[in-house]
């Protein structure tokens, strides 16, 4: 039953927010932290965002895709400290690219 509910929850997150989320515990220094890999349902699987979670919150880790998002990272993450606005903006851009410029 638990696995079934986890699968149901993951599907709902994907359908509601447009991202699949993979998480795993990784060692950073002497402690374990959670790594969250987000892949938009609107982008190729090579376009991912990776965040490390700790007691201080979440921080974006560099990926090939995030390297191209300097302005967006500065605006949404550095200045506004708002991951939801960051991912929402990216979702909008990906949607626009697929829908209006395809």
C-alpha cells in the first residue's frame, strides 16, 4: 500500500507541477544530504536541475542546463530566494517553446 501511495503522489506532483523528482541521499563532507533531481515533463531528460538539501535549505548544483540559466538564477534564486518562481518561469519558457515555436 505504501509503494502504491508513493507512486500516486509522484504522479500527482508530475502532473500538477510539470517535474519528475528523483531523490537520493548523498555524502557531502561528513554528512548525508538529500539530492533532488528535477526533470521537466516539457524538456529532454538531459535538461535537469539538481538541488542539494541540508539544514540550511536547498541549493542549486551546476548542471549543463543550469549553466545556461545565469540570468534566471540571479533573478529568481539569488535576488528573490524563490525556487517555485524559478521552476515556474522555466516551465513557462519550455511550454512557450514547444507550443508557440514548434
